[in-house]
C-alpha cells in the first residue's frame, strides 16, 4: 500500500524517513516542498536521487485537481469539481466576503447519511477523504483565485463526523505553521448531528466553529428527511450542542430549512426556545435529478 505522506506531521514524517534509512533533516526538506504545493517527487530537487526514488516507489502526493468550474454571474462565487488521485470526484465552493476568501470543501466522496434534500446523499458513498485531500482542495482553490484563503468550511460532500479521525488530523495539519497556518477560529465544521462525535469534538476544545443541520422543528418531520434523527433525536442533538458551547465557549449555528413558497415563513420558535438562541432558517430547493456515480469520465458539477 502506498503511503500518504502529505497527511503526516513533522514528527511522523521524520519517523517514517529515519525508519527507512534516511537522515532526520530530510523531513523538513520534504515539508518545505509541501508548502510549495509540488505535484511530483521529481520536483523536490534538493533531495538525493535515492530518496526521491524511494518516495516514488512507496508514497504518493494527494491531489485535488480542478477539472471543471462554474462561476456565478452575480458575484465572485466559484464552484469547483475536483478530481482526486484515484479518479474519484468531489465538489467545493469558493466565496468572497469583505473579510477575505472562504472555501467550502468536501470530506467524503458521497455520503452515508441519506438526507432526502441532499443531492450528495442520493448518490451513494464511495470513501472518506484523507486529511491531505482536504488540504489539497484548499490549495487548488487558492491557486485558482491567486489569493490566500483565510476561512474554511467543512460543508461540502460528506458528513465530517463520519470521517472523524481524518477531519481531526486535517484540523491539526491545516492550522500548523508547517502547512497553511489557518487558525482554528477560521474553520467551521457542519454536522447532521452525530451526537457522540459532537461531544468528543467538544472535549478537544479546538475552538472551531460548529454548524448543526436540524432542518426541521420536531422529531417527526426531521426523521422523514434525515434518517440520523431516528438514532439521535433533536433533544439529544441540542444537549450535545449546549455541551459544545459549555466546553469551548463558542457559539453554534443551527440551521432549519423551509420550502420557498410565496409568503411562507419558517417558524423555528420551538427549537429556538430549546436552544436559547435563534435558529437560522434556510430555503430548501428540490433535487431535480439523481446524481451521477462519483467516478465517471463525464463528471459534471
């Protein structure tokens, strides 16, 4: 099995190289090339030929190549289709705000959660992304924009807490000076409400933002659209949310959804009372067609 060295931190990379007979200082050299976002080991010109040959034979550099873009006609928003090293595809979105650039990235190819309003949920599940593949999406978006990205949202394809270990590794790497050095307070994670992971994440006290998708004001309605509610009902999700706030002293964004009928108002008052804060209402639009399979030569956004 090929080794994903871009998901390693400095100590792990140092151990990996020294165990295979290379000098300790080579790890920092390799990391410096990661920061330059090289696409092949041959570009690491200050490494000896023996080390480059070893890496080519035993490791790989994760990528997220932009193969298609859609640019908004009304603002600077850009939607990306990324191709991963194994031919799978994920999506991302670049958004420009007054405070800088934000990017929404994916954490899985597909999703297991099966939410009825979500196109990704209708397309099935292939695999989870590695930490390096999440970082690669940010780097590709930065290259396309020609500017530094200052904020990251894990709200693309997949459920981040269903890929918990890789997401935590991503958070620690992307906030490191050896990587993109994006502060935890500039990163937001969205979840459908996997309660044990919400509590586990709270105990880490990483200071990230957290967004919880409720999408319905009561258990009956939520269970019809979000199967996860049958396992973790609203009251348990709210209790876990309050635990997160208590442990981190960070506010949580809760989202409800409503269908955009003329004159309709989304009433989230019941949930807001339980939360002790206002829930945000989002318009929900129908998924017009079933998604294509993830791996396809004719991948479309």
